[in-house]
C-alpha cells in the first residue's frame, strides 16, 4: 500500500485526499487537497455546502509522529457558502477549527498530561508548554460540558493552598464516587457560592444528604442556605488534624522549657506513649513510668489525645455524646491552653461532630486527592496563574471525558 493511501485511510478522509508525502530530514509533510467536487462541510454548523467561495492560504497541522519523524499536514482550507451561516471556513475532519494540531495528537497530549507535568508532556511530543496548556484547557472545557451529572449525596468541601499557603482554592469532592466535582478560585463565601447556585443548582442541591468539612471553614453558612436537607458533618480527618496540632503545640512549648538532658530522655522515649501498654517490655515500662512521673504536660497531652480517639468507635449517639462531654471536661481542667482552645472549637460545633455516629463519613478520601493536587502543583513548579492550576486539577482529578476521535 502506498503511504499516501495509508495516511488517507488513517485520517479517514472522505472529501479530501492525500496528494503526496514529502520526506525531509526532520519531518514528513503530508499534502492534502480537496477530492474532486465532493461536498465540503461548514465549519460552524457541519452542514454540507454546495458552493465553494474561495481558497484560503495554506495551513499546517502537527500530527502524531511516524516513528521518530514528526508528521505535518498541509492544506489550503476552502471557504464555503453555507446556506445557514454564510461564508465560512470549511470543517476539516482531522482537527478542531481553532487547533494547530490534529485531534489525534491533542488527544494523545491530553492523556499524557494526566500523568506528567505540562513541561514533560510538551517535551515528549515536541511541542511547547503553551500548546499543551491550550490543549488541556480545551479538553477540560469539553469534559465539563459533556460529563455525566448523576445525583450527588455526600460531598466533602476542603481547601488547598497554592504557592506555599498564600493563595487558597476550594475543592469539592463527591465522596461516594471519589471524584472531584468543582474547584473554586479562593475560599471565601463569595467564591464558593457558585458551586451551589451554578454547578449544582437548586434541584441537585436537594439530594445532598451529608456535607463534610473542616470546623474552621466558612462553608457551613452556604450549606445551610442552599442545601437545606443536608447534614453538616465536621469530619474525622480534620478534627484529628486539629487535635494533633494541639498536641504538637504543647510539645513544642514544653521542649523549649526542658533542660538538655531531659530533652534527650524525652526524645528517646516519646514513642513509648504511642504503644499499647501491654506490649511494652519491663525496661520500657520503667522508662515510661519515669516519663509519667514527671507528669509532664506532654504526657497529659498524649493521653488526652488517645482518650479522645475512642469517640470514633461509639455507635450510639448518646454514648458518644457522653464520652465527648466527659473528655471535654477533663481537657478543660488539663491546664493545657491548646486543648482548651480545641474544646471551645468542639463546643461551638457539637451537632456537626456528633453526626459522625450516624453518618460515619469521613473526608479521609479527600486527603488522598488533596495530595494528588499537591503533586500536580509541585511537578509543575507551581502554576503561576490560578486558571492554569484549576484546569490541571480538573484534568487530573475530575475524571472528565475526553473528546472522542471520529
Ligand atoms: Zn453553516
């Protein structure tokens, strides 16, 4: 088979044909022309048009490489006289109207850009970074327009930081399907509102049952306004994070106070606090008891933390509430300021915390996805514009459909 025939078949040309293929040192150039008087389609409405108005100057499209040789298509697009749209440039079957690469190449680029950085993808296909950015953004636009929108029941709202915690984005996940639903440029009420009003709309907000979020986030008000049937759940993942922060704060301020020798002893035995007492050897038990005898605030902090964690295992709301109440009282009398702060935070959000026993939903899955977002940001040396970063997040986490090749 001639190479011309092969390429014509590969491109599935009907109204066009390959006239000849020119081989040079660094590329293969495929020359395309109109086939006889076959009807061409309007670039706007796809309608077949009888009249050709004029011929445009030659254009070039990059295609998937043949082995190592870059492949380029060259063709002079016609302007057709469309009965509906008037004089328009024809629709070429191998590329989108705006594109300078073929659909086959842009699809391949989009697939690889889910795994690699945009720089890496560009290098792989011999394109520049900007072309990859354009392709990904177009793919995301297409994907958002064409993605399935099944009813959503359980969502998690969280924030991710861009540029070392200076700029924040809000991300919303469907926790049942474990997929990203939406990204907002900032974490303010104003910025997140469009998720409820535009992306979801009143009707889909109605099916929301549980909304997981961090206690400190400004999102609760929005949920109460727009998703009246949803229960707010301050999720396990974030509560434990705040708890760990309290422990860490106590530890840090104590370490500043301890003498060097005490510090050394403590550093060596800290892990003893995290082990189950019945798994300790007698030597370890003795070291632990020394530690406890100091009655150091750090020890109290560790035990408070461990005692709190029992909360997650209760199945009856009443017992869970009872446990929490007891725990908060002992934490308040612990003379540890970070824990008092933590208790005050719990107190003002008690409803949303106790709903855990009924819902057992956690934003834990969110952590994995947030890590993925972090790695997207790292591998691209941080996106300079929020727009590009948001496109990359959608592209990698939202499982959007890609344009189908015809
Ligand atoms: Zn038309």
